[in-house]
């Protein structure tokens, strides 16, 4: 990775990565309750991608934008129990090398803005946008329901520095109460 500055008020960062895992551990749904399942070794997986960012300050306003691309794939064949997957045969699915790892969107954009009202008080917001992704249980990427659509979240926060030892803060997560 690299990072630098174009000026005192404007900086950037860029990184490229690749991680190969043997015996990766994934959560495999049991097909029952929403969070019921087991952890299972899933052979070889790969996560590779890039991250790009820019950040700066204009007066009392801090701004940042970050973009991430990740290609998360299975690199070995395996059989998984996934009774809720429409392509399952006797409750099992066949995962092939190149299938996408569920729950990881390929594209992510994060925008941050924070305004310093005074030395002690600041307010901010961040917007996070994620592309579509495969759902847990669709490790073979063949379920008839397809991908989960992309989504966006808006969060708000505020800080009050009472003194050097005491900071009060508040946060509103998922401001518009979006379900995803």
C-alpha cells in the first residue's frame, strides 16, 4: 500500500492485497433458525482486492471517501449442507473453485463528513454503500433467489470534549431504519 499528501489539507491512500487461506472456517447455516448452524472448515479460499481513499479538510469540515473492491472466492471444491438452497440435492450443494464467498459484497463505498462546531463540539455523518452479495447458504452461487440486493446506510454522530479526560458522544446508526 501507499499513502501520501497532495497538500497539507488533502491526502490519499491506495492498497492492493491478496490473502490465500487453507482450511478457512465459515459459518454454515443449519436451515433452521436465522442464526443456527455450525462452523466448518471450507478448504481453500482467496480474498484479493484494492482499496482507494481520499481525505481532506476545508476550514472546519473534514471529508473522506473510501472505495473497496474485494474478490472473495472458494479455491477448492467442497460439499456443504444447505437445505434452504433451491439447487440442493438431498440437502447438499456442490461448491466449485471460483464460486463467490457469501456475505462479502464486491464493492463498498464509505463517505465521511465531520464538522467542527467549536474546539469542544463536532457533528458528523457517514454514508456506506455496498453492492449486492450472495446470502449465507448460497455458497455455490446457484440459489434461485439470486443475490441479496445492494444497500446503503446513513449514520450520524456527535462529540463533546468536556475536558482532556472526559468525552461525551452520541451515535445514531441506520438513521432511516433501512432493513437489508
